[in-house]
């Protein structure tokens, strides 16, 4: 039977517990008429996977394979004309289901369900094979990117695309964008998308090395958020003809609105895709008077996933991969645990990838 990795239940309170990884077997899937069977070659971590192990994520369960990001080859299909053309193609999976094309949010009466580790979706990508609807995959053409890079793309690429393109409303060449906390997968994809669109991008980080790497990827510059008064220093870096930011893409929360009042133009936008500092932010009267828009953003629709993939193909964009480990046919739980530790300590610059049966296996990409 095919192998997969889930979490094993042990006693502990949410936020204090850390569920160990568990190698399990799953039934061999058979595609229905409209489905494809994928042999997965690589999968990638997201912060939600760490939260699941800490029981800090809604719907955490112990029988569903972990991870939402994955790439593989279609090895069998159902009988429909929708499924059959995918045979033999390398594909990535749409990391969430229940959201077709509405710009507001998921249309499904059952809600939006992200792959990996919860009771809301039985699929996860940290397994050898899986079946999905043919409508939920996108081709990754040969030469576009490696398996590790392809596995790193779906969730962070989709989240970054919606935050930047749909929510910020500022995808115009020459406009100023601030991306906070550079180093995570979403922030780096926002940087890459915005640079490709001709925007002026600045970043923040707590580590000078990450600021330098961001400059190498096209950022105009950056500052350490550990410096007192860093926002004043950052404003001093902006071009004379455009002395404020048009938008901020943020995944930290905390005092981002207070900082945004100082940094943004009147009518500026903060697009928030996460709150790693604390699960709430305060919205001040100063933000009201400056007409600052604060917009929450989570993942995106199937339509937006397709649009993101088309942009990636057109511009030859590749995700940044921090580290890749060979999983030994999913049996090297220690190596996989090491990636979770990288994420827990914030050591990564880019995505953390597990090779399942791929051909890359070359270790660190940076």
C-alpha cells in the first residue's frame, strides 16, 4: 500500500503540544471518471503545517496526510475527456478546494478546504500517490522549473497573487510596495511578482542577510524592523517623486496599522495574509482619518490559481527554495523533522521541500 506521513496524537494542550510525525499507509486510490492519479515527487511545508503540529490550526486531525503543496506526474486517469489529456504530464495541485472564481470568497456551501492535515479535506501531498479532480491541476512544463521549485509554488504563489493583485489594487509600474518579514514563501513570491510588474519594492527583516538576498532578487532596499524608528529610515529611501508607499503586503500583524499610518499615502492599502506576531491587530482613528484600507486575504480561487500560473510561465518566475531533503521514500522522519525545525526557528529564506520520489535531491538551494 502507498505510504504517507500524518501526525500522531499525544497528550498536550494546544500551543504546548508538538505532535510527532507518523509514517502510515493509505489505500491505493483509483481515479473516478473525472479524476487523475498522481505519483507525487515532491511536497513543501507552509506555516500552517507547523501550526497543525502544535494543534493551533482549525480541524487538526491525525489520519490525513500532511502538506498542501505538491508536484508529481499523472500516471492514470479516469475515462472522461477532461481527465485523459493529463496522462503523463507533470502537474501541481491547487492547494484548496471549494472556491471557483468569485472575487469575494469561496462559493461552496461546505466552505473552503485546504489540503493537508485537517478533517476538512481528505487529501494531503506528503504521500506517494493521490487522486484529485482533473480540474484542480496545472501543468508544469519541462524546463520551467525543477520538481523542488514546482512543489514550493502553489500555496505561497496563490496567496501572494491574491494579496498583491486582487487585494492591494496597486499593481502598477513605478508604485512603491513594502513587503514585511521577507524570507517566507509568500513574501518572496510577492517580491518576485511585483518586481516583474515593474513596481518599486522595499522589504523588512530582522536579519541583514535576508535583506541582502532580497536586494539580489530585485528589491530596491530594506531595513531591519529591530531598529528603533525603522519606518522613518525606510521613508528616507523612497524616490523624491514618490515619498510614500502605495501598499503594504504583511504577514505579521502586530502594529502594522500604526506603522502603515506613517508609511502609506492617503488611501493606501494594507493587505494582510497572516498574523504571526499575534492573532489580532488594532485599527486606529489615525488610520481612519488617512483612509487606510486594511484587507484580509487568505489563499485564492481556482481562477486566480490559473492566472498566477500563467504569469509564472510568461515571466519565467521560480520560487526561492531554502532547503531540500530526501525523504528516503518517506521513511526518513528525522530529515523531515529538520525542516520543521528550520521553520520553527525562522531560519529559512524561501520554501522547505521534501523530495518523495523526485530526481533533484541536491540539498540546499542557497
